[in-house]
C-alpha cells in the first residue's frame, strides 16, 4: 500500500462522524460531587477546585504579566482575537508576543494564550475545542498555557458540561497541568503537555 493510500485511510478514520452516538443515560443528580460544589459563585468554586489540581486561576492581566516575568517566560503566542485585549498589554510589558503559530518553531514558544470554550467548576477543568481554540498546538506544546475564560462559560457540574458539548469534532478537557504517574506511581507534571495551566478570567 502506498504512503498516500495509508494517510488517506488515516484521514478517513479520523473524520468527524456524520451521526454521533447518543449519550448513555444516567441520573445527573447522583454523579456529581456535592462537597466540591459548595458555594454560589461559579468562578470561586472553579478557582478552588482548579488550585486543587495545581492550576493557577487569575483574574487580571497584571497577574499574568507578573507570573510570566518572574518565571522568565518571555516569548509566546497569543490568539489574534485576544491580542488587542491581552497580547498588546503583554507586549507593552516587554514580552514578545506572536499572533501566528509556526509548527516548525514550537520550541520557541514559552507560553500560549488561547480562548477556552468553557470550564467546569466541579472538577476545576478547562475546556478547549477546535471551534474556539485558534491553534490546538499553541495550547498544548508551550510549557505555560493560558486559557482565557468568560464567566458565563463556566459550567457548574460535569453533566452540565457534557450537555453543552456542541458540534466540535475535537473537545479536550484539561484538569490542571499535564500529568502522569504511570512510572513507579510518581506524579510528574508537564510530560504530555503544559507544565503550568492558567485560567485567566476576562
């Protein structure tokens, strides 16, 4: 089989399904964690649970600038749709911000700023997808990923987030930094993706 034929089969297998399977039926009242949902403000609930998984919630661009400068993360990518409101302020603070992501230079980007599709207060999870995230690799390859979040897009529970999946063929839930513990049970962060996951409330 030729190389082109192999890649054509892979592309066909990865194509979005015309008809998605129905979600399994479950009682949404008994599948969420009541202790993790204490409180009324979804941003506060999300922030608390996000910190539990080593995420960093931020509600000002100055917090982000301070963090990047202190950690010497001075060169990164910003979604063009966010440049006027966020990227320009980072650039004014002396950081180098690009609005075009170059796959062949992925090692150059120390941070990536993309829009989040949503978040889940119950689990401290960021949601990104192919419809809202300008460049998926920019969210997953830099050491620092900054997911820009709207308060109105925070879901209270995991079932609420599932119900709001939408039509994107690729949806990723990021619960804190990338991590694994499959080698001798030792937890290591930043192995398969960002080592620092930031949620910036806009």
